[in-house]
C-alpha cells in the first residue's frame, strides 16, 4: 500500500516539525507516501527540507519530500493537511500577557483562555479558514488536522465556519499510549523504569474528558481498586520535593503538584493538563489566597520560551546541515500525536486516541456539539467517533460549559470581527470580572496587534 500525501502547514513548528519527519520515514505504513512541507519563510523551509532528505537517505525510506512557500502549489490531492503554523507566536503571547497583567489578570500560558486565548484565536482563525478554502478546492477529501492553539477554539471555528471540510483538532497532552504509562506511574501502579505488560494495560481503567487544556480524569482504578488515593499520595510527595528543591522559575510548570492537589480537592478529579488548567479558574489569580494555598500564578515567560525556541532551531539547523549526525536525530526523536493518528487511519489499525471533536453524546449531560477532548475510535471514513464517557460531574460541568461558551464566542468574534461579540467573549471568560478592564484590554490589544488582525476590526 502506498503511503499518504501529508501536508504540514508551518513546517518549522517548534513542537511538530521534527517529529513528523521522524514518523514519516520510520513508519512502515507512512513510508512510501509524500511529505509536503509548507512554510512561508524560505530559509526555514530549506532547513526542514534538508533535514527531511537526510532522514530519508539515512533510513532508506521510500518517502518523498516536497516543499513550497505557497501552499496552493502543493495541496492538490493531499490526504491530510496538518496545521501547525503561528506568526510570531511567542512575541504576541508576551504582549497579550503583559496587557492582561496590567489589568490584574495573570496568564501562565496565555494561549487558550483569558485575553491571550481570545486574541490568539483572532490572529489564527482567519488564516485557518483561508487554508480550508484552498483545501475545499484542491483536496476536498483531505482530513484537516488542527495542531494550533487555542486547539478547541480553532476546532470550533472549523466545525462552525468550514462545515464542508473534514476536520478535527489535536493537543499532545493526552498522547497515547505514552501518557497511559505516565498515569500508571502517578497512580502507583508502575515504578519509574518499569515497562507495563499487556495485562497491566488491560487491568488499568481511567476516564478523561473536558475541553482541551481543561481535561480531568474522573475515574482511575486498577484491578477494580480505586487509585485516586495513590494519585494524591504521589502529588503530595512530589509537591514536598519541589518545595525542598525550589520551584521552577517558569510559569507553566511552577508548583503544578500543589495546584493539582488543590483542584482535586475542589472537583474530586485529577487535572491532566495542570500547566493549563490552573489558568482556567479564578482561584489562583491572587484574590483571597490563604496561607495553605499555592501562591498566585506568575505570568507567561515569553522571553524564556523565545530563548528555548532559538536554541531548538540551532539544533535543527545542525541536523539539517550534517554538523550533527542525522543518526542522533533518528535516535532522539519519536512519533507525534498527529502522524500516529494518520498512521492508524491510513493503515486501518483501529487504535484509540484522545481527539478534540464534537461530543456526539459521549458525555451525556453536555450538548452533542460541545467540542471536547475525548477518547475516540477513528478511521478514514467516519473520522473521530467519541467513546461513551458518561456524566460530567457537577462543578466540572459548570466550568466546562463556561469555557465552551467563551470559546464559541471567541470563534464567532474572530470570524465576524464584531466588537460586541468580542466583549461578550471576554465577559464570559472565567478570568475576567470587570467590564471596564475588559474594554481597556480589548482596545489596547486591538491597537498593538493591528498589524496582524483583519482590517475589518478597524472599519
């Protein structure tokens, strides 16, 4: 069987670019297909093309690689189109964080919830929908896979405003099966270096659901025994160790074990993406913080992320040029969530994955079109098919619905360029509690980001 034609829009992606090359040359199912690398920066594209060709040559893969700075030149007859682009992502997130902080809102990630999430959606959605227009014309049967934050908002935009396109959205936060092992270790089932047996996988039961970055594990058992007590024990031990060693200076990982314990106490469920989930609630914004609570959030450190990205790019260039042997690249890197799913779909492997798509009755007390991250079956014909979850527990249900409403309104604001809808999205967001502040944040960000937002906002 020939492999698929997979287009990556944003080939120089910090997270996605290198793993997709690795998987396309290492997978027997994907090898023999065509990897289409698209990046508007010709220098970035050149590096990624050279890296891909070195990987192909080193492995003897039958994969073909082609590239372009203009997507329309290479989209025709694609089977999959993966979206992984972002224009000056770190810089704009830094701007969003700084302006929100000025008005008392702290975002530790600044890419999904709060003003940062809303404005990132406004920056990304117009280009996503423009790509979908090209897909509809040039490769109408392709599956469009969104791998850009805010994952759920962009997924909602695809669902609502590009209904003819076959699409779903991803985050790497619950990438299976590797995350199953992480949860098994957290629940005291696996030792740190232990590899689970098939029988251990079979005896491990868990349920995870929610809006992307706000997903919670609501059930966890092993051989019929509840393991939430073991998760709390692990988190408590890790929190004590972090305090002894000194917490991370970076905003996203800082004191996450303590934040997770607090959220478990409130909701009776484990936040599987606590680096983000702690940003989704008003509890850690600094109002009325008690002595035994974690400290308030600290703002997203765009300068640190920029340095990390620059260092990662230097390593990529060394692999591309041959200064660092390609064998190291092939040894260090592994598969990614998107191409694992593509492999399973194309090869009809029947694997299950956590995917963001409409609920379709899986969570019985949430709407069918609620855009949720759920364990799914998936194939080339039907796409994601969510597996029954049951009820979302009270407390979490209210949080999930509020976040969804904010996301739906953010997508609508991005498409309509309507100031009133934008204000409604801001005031529905769980972090914003003052109308005047919301308006000031909106006005300042609309002015600062005028160079990237659609001209319709300024008519």
